[in-house]
């Protein structure tokens, strides 16, 4: 009963979804091939998700960046793409998107377990997530993604994949899944990740961005970008991973451009 009351209270305090007018929705269809390529039913779900996102999440530009209504709707659409099938609960646990004008510098500490050495430094980032905080994006990189929608990069999807990964409190490249699917996911992703790491360590060229070999969580996020931007390449290089991501995210919206 207590759980029911908490859910009812949550519903009572939820902000009403923003209504996306037909002109605003058409602008997204015109400018975002990842939206236009969705099935009609997926578009309907996405339109609703965007309205909830705009009501629930704060979008905060920094360093003098101004974001108009259309830009905010673009950010919301890109952040909602990975949860069209998973559901809005995939965006649970955070409330803000911080948007920098371009790539930004962040301080990083790295602990090397074999040697016990900690290295400190600055890193140029296109996006990041805070474990218990906001999603951080570069508007310049979003524009670059819009200019080359099939290039294998989609920074907003990359960061939302990290948020999905973190839903169970463990940053390991695996979002919360039913038990049977979870076991198959872990087996297939670990095998594909190990193969990619071996290729990178051997100095071989790789079909996908070698950054994916840096950790299991980055492997999941990078492969998620390829699902939405270059699904044929992903399927050819990592067929088992591609099948899992199609089950998680739905059919890639870029397939309709390739079929």
C-alpha cells in the first residue's frame, strides 16, 4: 500500500507533458533523419516522450550559448531516441541536460590497478554523464552529428546509453534486462568486447571506433551510436551485438535509408 501511495504522489506531482505542435514535430522530421526513419508507431511514442522530457528535464546552456525552442526540441528528441522501446523510466534518476557551446575540458583521475599509479589530467569531451547528476553535451558536436548522420557518431545517444547502463547502479555496459536476456547479453557483449580489445592491442584497423575498446561501458555506448547511425556496418562487424541492440532500441531508423 505504501508503494501505491508513493506512485500516486509521484503522478500527482509530475509536470504535464509539453504539447508538441504539428509544425514543431514536422521540423524534427525534416531535420533529424533518426526521427523520420522511425516507424509510425515509434514516431508516436517518441513524440510523447519528447513532451515528457521537455516538461521533466531542465536544459541549461552555458558560456553564453543560447538555445531556441527548436534546438531544445532537437536535444530532447535525441535524448529520447534510446528509450522509444525501453520506456520513459529509462530516463529516471536525473533532471538536467547541461549544454556547452562546443567540446569542453574536464579534469580526470585515472588509477592504474597493476601499478597503483594515479594520473591526473585534462580531457577534451563532447559529452559526459555524472553518475547521480546531469547529462552534459556539446552543441557543436550535436551539429556535427546532424551534418553527418551516418558517420557512426551520435553524442546524445552515447550519453543516454551510459544513463541506461547506470540504472542498476553498476557501470558495466549492461542496462537492466530480464534475467535470461541479461545472461545472453553479457556473454555476447563480453566476447565481442574481448575480440575488439585484441584487435586494438595488435594494432589492427577496426570496423568501429577503437574508443569502444577502452571499457565495457564505452563499448556499449559506442555500439549504440552505430545502431542509430550505421546499422549495416554494426551488423557486419558485430552481428550478435547488433541483434541485442535492435531488441533494446527497436529497428534502427537508418535502415529505411539503406533498404
